[in-house]
C-alpha cells in the first residue's frame, strides 16, 4: 500500500533555514507488474494522504531481468500510456 512506503523530499527555506518536507513516493508499482493497485487508485490515495509527488516504476522487460513480474512489451506500452495522463 502506498501509505506505508513513502519518502520525504527536503528543501531548506532560505529565509528561516527550516527544513520543508514534501511527502512523496517515487518508486510505486501498479497492477501492470507486481503492484496491488491501479494507477488512478494510487494517485487518489496519494492526494488523500497529502503526498506532493508520486513516481511510477514498472519492472523492465530487459533480457537480463528474470522475474515473473516483468512487463512484456505490449503491456509496457499500455503502462506508458496509462501513467502519461
């Protein structure tokens, strides 16, 4: 679940020197490979819990990857269209 796997982006406020945190997940899998949620559900959940950024990542179809969760080329094309919204 997205809410259990997040990172904080950090920037320094130039005026106060305070750290400003941006909750985000930049490594999110979807049902296109081994994730449990579709893209739209993930984005809605990210907004709900206050994320400022979300990054999708899928398992490559490279020959050197030997995994049941890698995406075949035709699924990779669908995935790229889905995350480009």
